[in-house]
């Protein structure tokens, strides 16, 4: 039950962040490139993960994600794909 509450809380935070960002005038928003450059400068390679993970866990988290995602992706992709849609970066 606790896991469900935590996942619901994370989902609500992401939804709130999306709505809040959607209401900010475009002139006040960083471009995606500016955002990721700034994030990469601040967090280094951890920028691609949820930064609540300590830097010492980078390789562990990456390998765990690969062990889960690669078999799924391999089963549904042909290798001819040219476009990728990224669902979430951990940014809230």
C-alpha cells in the first residue's frame, strides 16, 4: 500500500509540474536545449537520472534500468525506427 501512495504522490507532483510549466508564458521558459545544458552542467552524468539517486549509485541505477528496459524494447522494436519519444526525465 505504501508503494502505491508513493507512486501516486510522484505522479501528482509530475502532473502539477506539467500544468505549472504549461501555464508559464513561453518567453519565461528555457528552451529544452538550455534546460538540459544547465542540468548537465549542474549534475554531470547524473542529469539523465532522477537526481535523488546519489552519484555513487549511477552505474547501479543505469544497469538496473537497462536490464528492465532493453529486453522490452528489443521485443517491440525492429531496428528501423527513426524517432524516439521519451516519457519522463525525472524532472518534476
